[in-house]
């Protein structure tokens, strides 16, 4: 039979010892002391020991856990509904803002157009000369008849 290394031989006894110590620590809850308006694990002068054991039955604890789960689920549902409602409100506000910007741009264009019509002479066509510089072509006189 092969001899195991020292680490393997010590592993199981150490693990059993740690489990035993942990179980003992869980069984003995630390004492809690009330010192005025503060709580501590260390006793103090004029302090009172507080019972930290849960006085509820297992059924009451289960009911409290179930109620806490229902409350958490309701809070999650409300959070999702509020987030969806706020997203919809942001979307509608953005649409109203865009419509307002379009309306303002159309108003500015109309004001510019009205201003341009009243203050400026009509624009000339690109290749058209002013009236005073145009050449007038006279038709040729008809040839005399013979």
C-alpha cells in the first residue's frame, strides 16, 4: 500500500476540526449589549443584555419570507411600470419639442420670405441684361416690289 503525502493525511482532520468549530460558533450566538442608544458585542457599564433570538415560530418566519418576496415582486413590477411610463413621457416630450422646432423654422422662413418681398426689388434672371443695355433688333424693311 502506498503512503499518502503529509498534506493529504492532514487535510481530513483539519477539515473536520474546522466544521466542528463552525458548528459550535453557529450554535452559540454572541451576546448583544445595549449601551444607551447604541448596541455592542462588548459589555458596558449600565448596559443591558438583549435577547437576539427570533421569537417567531417556523410558520411565522415562512409567512414573513413569503410576504417579503411578494413585496419585492410588487416593487419590481412597479419599478418596471414607472420606467416604461417615464420612457413614454420622454418620447412624447421629444416629439412635442421636434414639432415646435419645425413650427418655429417654418415661421422664420415665412417671415424671411415676407421681408424679402417687401424690401428687395425682384431678382433678375441670371443671364438677362438690364433693360437699358439691351440691344433692340429692328426687322429689316421689306424689299420693294418690281
